[in-house]
């Protein structure tokens, strides 16, 4: 799926998503997160894998909403909006430099890097302990434990979500963005809810960093 998406969007999926989102919002079209919200008027899909789920999704829409939902490919919508509304200028996040200071080992030095199950078994308890510390407000200790979990090969969305929440609480937006970037890099599927949520969180962290500067 990742290779297919990279080919379709020439490795610039974020650009197409950002421009489409901006074109929609600036022209009064609300973007809804819930797939089956009563006010939804259309679905947008990123890759051709959606076709395999199309019939089931439409069946659920009929059951939940009493109607079918028009569905469009992101590329087609992007082209239509550009033709209708013209060019759009988005804020370049590439210009926002981050300088995270941390004790995380490089990815290549992580244990069990290619053995997900062993990494899960050896790292999960450290993440669980770290998340308890995070919830108790012991953020520095929580991050130390997340680092240990990561070092042992624990690679799960929950780890990176916990990392991000701890750094957000500390207002350490550089590290928040850095761990989110790593999570996206390590995620197998580019077209899923986890990736979308991570990217939205990254946008917020970058905005907060800009505001503080």
C-alpha cells in the first residue's frame, strides 16, 4: 500500500492532503472526522485499496444513514477544486526547524528491530509502567521508561501516543514532532486512522511551536 501511494502522489501525499484540506475549508466546506456522521456528504479515499471495502462501507452507510455516500479519489477532488477555485498557498512546515534534545538511541541500534513479537514481549511492560508514570504526572520518568521500551523493540501506536502526550505536557514540541515523525516512518500502512491522527497531532504541535516562537 505504501509503494502504491508513493507512486500515485509522487511521494507528496502531504502536499495533496494539505492543499485539498485548505481548498475545502476556505470555501466553506467542513471536513468531518466521523465516517458515518449524519451531515456527511461525501467520502474521500487515498489509495485504490478502498475499492475492496467499498460495498461493505456503502452497506453500513445505508443501514446507519439510510443512504449511499458519493465517493471520490483524493487526486480527482484535488484537480476539481484547483480548477474551480484556483491555486492555493499552504504554509510550508518544512521551514519549521526542530531541534529535539533526547536520550533515544538511533533506530538502527534498537534491539529486536526486525522481530516485532520479541520486541513487544520485552518492551511492553516498560511502556505500561511509563504510561502509569505519565498519568501520575511524572513525565520525565515516563519518558525514560518509554525510551527503554523503544530500545527493547516495542513498536506500537500506543507507545508513540504516550510519548507525544508526555512531550506536549512538557511543552517540548520539538521532541513531540520528532517522535511523531518516527512513528509515521515505522507505520506499515500510510492510509489508516493512526497515521491521520498522528499527522493532525503533528500539525498542532508545529502550530504551538510557531506560536511560542
